C-alpha cells in the first residue's frame, strides 16, 4: 500500500473514484486536443518544441553552459510566442466551444442510419454529376483533421445533400473549382485547395483532380471521390491508392465499407489491388 512514500491505506472509495474520474477526464481532453491538432501545421510546431525542450535538458545535464544559456533564451521566446503561433487553433477552439461543437462530429461517430444517409447523398450527387460530365472532388474527413485544408476554401457548415453538392460543382459557379470537405453530416467548406501527388501511376495519366485526391490520401486518412469532367468516370482515393471507373452502386458500397471498422482493411487491400 506504499508507493513512492505515499500511503494509500487512508484513501476512501469515494476519493479513489474521484481520482480515477479526474485522470480519465484529463486523458480524454488530451486525446481530443491531440485529435484536434492532428493533421494541421501545429503538429510540426509541437514536435519542434519537444526537440527544443529535450535539447535544453540535455545541455543542462552535460553542463554545456553556453549552449544551455542559448537554448534557455530560445525556450523562453518560444513559450512567449506560443499564443501568437497557435492563434488560429485557439480561435477555432473558442469558436467551436461557443457553438457547442468542440469535439466535432466525424463520420465514424454518426449512428449507422445517419452515416448511410450521408454516404447515399454523396453517391447520389456523384451519379448525377457523372451523367452530366460535371467535374467534382469530394473529400470525406477521417480521423485526421482537415482544418488547414478547409481554411483554404470557403466555409459553409451546411447539411450534406446531393442537391447542394451538385450546385457547388456546377460549372461557372463561384465554388465549383476546388474540393468540398465533408465532416460527418456537414459540408465543412468548398473551393478548397488540396496537395498534389507527385507519384506516377503506371499506364495512367492523372488529371489535377485525381492528383489532388491521391495527394491528400497519401498524407491523411481522408477518402476522396472524383468525377472526371472529360469522361464522367468515378474514382475513389484512400490510403495512397486510387481506383477508377467505379459504378455508382460500387462507390456507395466502398464508402460504407471504408467507414465501417470491421471491413475497412479489406476495402483498402482491394483499392491497392485495383489501383495497380
């Protein structure tokens, strides 16, 4: 009952439960903060701070006075600059807290019926645009946050519907050029700019939309659906692989499987096989 000089024998059951709840809440909040920052530029900044603090501790341990003094000054400046560097993230947290949506509503957190409805609306919009040869790029956010990508476009925060998606991508409309980002059952933003893939797909020439879909899938766990403006062909990119020439019903089945934990690995293997 004695650990690190602390006597646990006097702890009551209520105190133990309170302590466990306290630790669980802190762990949950830390997890949510990490999930919120994951996939944004803040991750690289946090890694830099970790390296800076580690170098500071090592220089102190090794008695490298000059280096330690320099690192200590840099650490102080970094701490002072954190509110400035992370200002966009802090603002986003406060905005979402004020709306009561701090923890978001990712696709996998939706109940099965609502998830099926969202994916059905996406498939319905893609089918209609494919018939009319309307180019489109729709991104369904996974665990990796896409706030940085969404910030490059126009925020919408609208309910997902086939009609709205079709209107967004209709040629010569203000938002048709770029990608639409979906988070759960909401359209987060439109006209977003995605990173392009530099990878060459053997025997296939990829257009800008397909390269953008593939590029995002290489960097995040998002799922990207593409409609070719030239051929009307439907493609799906995930986990750094892309499969083309899907029928609308095939797309719907693959989307439902990708957002189902039980079958996701199988679908990814099929994507890789078909992508090659």
